[in-house]
C-alpha cells in the first residue's frame, strides 16, 4: 500500500458550475475539476491523490462518475495511489446548512416574509425536483412566510420566482444560495452569504480526506467500488420509479 502523501482534488458538477465556484470560495491553487475528462487529465499530474466528490446531495451521480474516472485513470497505477472520498454532503446536510444561513440573517434583523433558494439547474428534472423538496423541509420550524426555489439556467429562474414572491405580498425577501454558487445581489432583496464559508468548507474537505485515508490504511478500501455501487443503487431506484410511473399511467 502506498505511503506517499496524496494531493487533494475536488470532483465538481453542476452545484459548483464545474468547479468554478469552488475555486472562487477556496482561492488560488484549488484543484477543482469537472468529473470526467477534466478530472482524468488532472489526475495524471499527481503521483497520489484523494478525490472528494463536491455535492450537497443534488448530484447523486457525481461520486459514480468520479469512481469511473479514477478506475480508468488509475488502471496502470499502484493500488492506493488514487482514493475516492465520501461525498461532501447530503440533502439532509443541505437543509441544515440553509437553515443555519437563514438563522444568521435573522439574528441581525427581522424574519423575512419569504425565502428564495437559488441554485444552478441540474439539467435533470429529478435533481431539480429535489430542490423543491429541500425548500419544503427548510420551511418547517422557521418563522418565515414561505420558501420558493429559483434555478439559474432553468425554470423558474430568479426574476420569475422573485416576481411570484412580490405578487403574493412579500416585500422583504431573503435570497439564499442552495449550492456552492454565491447568490446574486439584487436591489431591495436581502442576501445570505455563501452557504459554507471558506474555513468551514475546507474543514469539511479535510474531514472527508482523513476518513478516506483511514479507510485505506485500515481496510485497504480505495472507495472506488463503493462509489460505483452508489450509482448503481441510484439508477436501480430511478428505474424502479420510472417503471412504476409507466405502470401507473397505463392502468386501465
């Protein structure tokens, strides 16, 4: 088993605009690459690396794509040169981080009449729908009027959702990022800062890296098989869901 120090690379997807938002948050030198060809090319420049899938739960295929990329990129390398860490977060984490961001704003001022969660569109309806579920969960137990969703690059977008808030009578709207992408500054709209600040984000990454290193050291587990199994489970679940939908629509 390799004992050489491993560098840290971040596997990125739509939640960070292919890694651009992670580089903005964490600063120069951040190795954030879109999972797939970009990540494979970056891995070639490192003798050893731990790759962290940077998802907050809305990109269930990211770990699998990273696992496939590393399996291909590491086919001629020593076992343990490349390790795949657990994804950074889940939708449960995302709900908690959004509530914490809203709480920070409320400690400095009154509760907003409406909260607007902004995130890049995933390009797949299932993943976009997950954000509406997150919005519902965020609204539970908070003294806010209601929670809306805005998908940059999708529908509803920020102007559309903000207009809905206004039509429903909210003059005080809080815009909160639900991804690694910073929410835009808009006139007359309060905006929460980054969902995870640089220090907190770096600490989470270090934790995932340390867990991956420990798993390899104790169990000889590089994480690649686990990442592939997670994707297989996701697609099996999706297939079952779609089959049920088709069966439902064709009943009678």
